[in-house]
C-alpha cells in the first residue's frame, strides 16, 4: 500500500532511485572524508572554478545525496561562478530578504559583526514557508572570525529512524503549517499580513519523503512551523517540541569550522542546520545561493 500526501513533484525533483547515492565514478579523482557516520563529508581534489568543473556535477549530486551535506575548502569562486555552480542543480530562488537593487539577486548575503549579532542559532530547514521549499543551498565563506561561527547539521532521516514505531505511525498521518512571518516579520520590519499577501502560510506533511532517495524525514522546524493541523494548541506544542528536540542529538550531527573560501552544500530536504552565534563582535560574512525544490509529499510504503 502506498499513501501519498501533497503529491505534486516540481521541476527540481527526481524520482526516488535507491542506486543514486553511490560513490563518485572511478574516473573522478576525489578524496572524500566523512565528517561523522551520520552526516557530512569533506571533498578534496576539486577546483569548483576550473573550466572542466561541470563534469563533476553528477558526482557532486551523488555525494550530496549520500552524505546530506558536503564541504569544499580553499575555493576561489566569483559571485557569478557561485551562481553558475548552483544552476547546475536546478532553478534558483530569490529570497525576500535580498535587497531589490542588488546586482546579483540570486545571492543572499548574511553579514554579522559589531553592530549585528548572528541570529541563525536555532535548528531549522530553509524557507519551509514556500509552497515548494528549497532543494538545497550552496554557502560560501567570504570573511570569518578567527574562532567560532561554526555551522552544525543534523540528519533528519536518522532523527525519524530513532522515533518509536507508534510515534512514526502518529506523525506519518499529520500535516503542519509553516509561516514566513514567524522569523521575517521582525527582520524585514513588516506586518505578518503584508508578508502573507505574497507568501501565505503553507501546509506540509510532518514526515516527508525525500524525492530522490525515498527516505522518510522529519519535516518540522523551530523557525517556521507554527502548529500541527487537527490538534489543539497544547497537543501541537507538545508534539512539535518533541520533534524539534530530535535535531539536537549529537549522534545525528556534524559540525563544520569555516575558513575563508570554504563552501558548504546541503540538502535542505533531509538536513536541518544551526549557525553558532558565538563570535560576537567579530565579523562573519557569508553568501548563499539557493536551489528551488518541489512540493513536499509523504508516501507510505508497505
């Protein structure tokens, strides 16, 4: 029996294929070092700005699917090369926090320093308030503090696997509401109603199926999930708090220490992340390009 919730699949989705998350082909001379058994890998031996970098794209995608998030050191990409790299994986998003007069609107600049303390220090998946949340993001370090400002990633498929069978059955039949105003009303200085005119709250399954690997994933997060449909406020809050806490398990995480020129590419459909805000008042400047995804769905198999 298969049960599918919100079945639409968009242009940036591929059918689940159990063979897709294999190691790179033998002709690709990489050194891949897993960060932990659960999630994350550093990739050495590739220059993403090289003229032949495009030939690595299928292997990069395979590594992303296998490890959830992949990291590259000492890269010298220009802004245009950063955008071009992301375009190999699908259409790109424009974030509402990007200034309208910015030359490259595909780039979201995230800058903090003496006058702006980092505020991304909570577990979340990006833009789950969209009808079709992002496939993933490629984040490039422009300037980093001498110490601090690490980013942590959690594998939410493994978080799902650690739920009890009864909790899995309960969550697999539920949907939750995601609201852009929970974070961006204050940051952008707008009333929730203004944001909802363009980005109305969206309903997604509490457990989503990864469209390429077929894995079930916990898909609620502290930033944007407001409540679970069909539950009263107390029930919804209790269950959400339980699911939120699952990301905080060190056994499903990795932690990346940035350096100038480092790049992280994460799969937003399976990973949550948290940017440690422990470096104030030092400067940390990052640039992110985000690849559009498809509408989340859940398909029960068995």
